[in-house]
């Protein structure tokens, strides 16, 4: 149910929410041997609306943790809620992304961007930001968005038990 061609993003709107948390909490999300920055226990909540070729339009919500793997700075993808079954199948099967089906939204209400995530009948996350509330430079934005994404790809055997677990480093736009 997913395309066998590479997908290309034509248009993408994103809302990044940056939070500080505890290193103990982050260790519950990130597998060994991935290294965390113990001085900066950060977590990002990202809502994105994407239009492109190969998969079409979809909205996703991710929980990303800055980390390092074999000397490469990256973002560990701890959760991804998406409103498109093609995106879920492609991302889960090919890339190991931890997709779940839900209803993330990113909308503009006058001078405010509002991101929300519904999973089942419950709203499980909500964020808002006034336009340009904390504007990043183009270089800061580029360095954040271009960080490779690290996914834990779990391949079960016929009984459903974990057979293979791989850490997959994915670079967007490369």
C-alpha cells in the first residue's frame, strides 16, 4: 500500500516545540547504544503538514530527542502519529519509523499557529505559538531540520516476538 518510488516533499509547514526535561525520562525513550546530551536534556514535539509526490498530503506529529550515534548528531524518533495509511506503511516497513494512526492538525487561527493531536477520541497533545514568537535564523532552522533521524526498526518473527532490532539513520534531502 505504499509507493515503490521515492517521495518528494513539495510543500511543508512545521511547528517545532522545544522543551527541557530530565535525562532519566529521555533514557526511557532512547535505546542503548545511543548517546544523550546529559547537559541539555531536550525534547522536540513537531507537527508537520506535508504535500508531495509518492504519498500525497498528510499531517504528522513526532516526538524527537536530540542524540548522537557513532559520532553523528541526530534526532531519535520516539513517536510518530500520522493521518495517512500509506505514509504509515511506507515509514514503518521501510524506515522503521514508530508510526501510529491518529489525527494531528496544524492550523492558523488569526495570528496563532495551533497544533493538536487526537488519538482515538482523545486529544493527547496541543500546542500553540504566535507567529514569529521566537524566530530562528535560516541557518538555525536549516541545521535543526536537516539533522538525520534515527529510528528503531523492529522486525518480528512469525510468532510476533522481536527477531531483529536495527537502528536506522535516515537523512532527509540527501
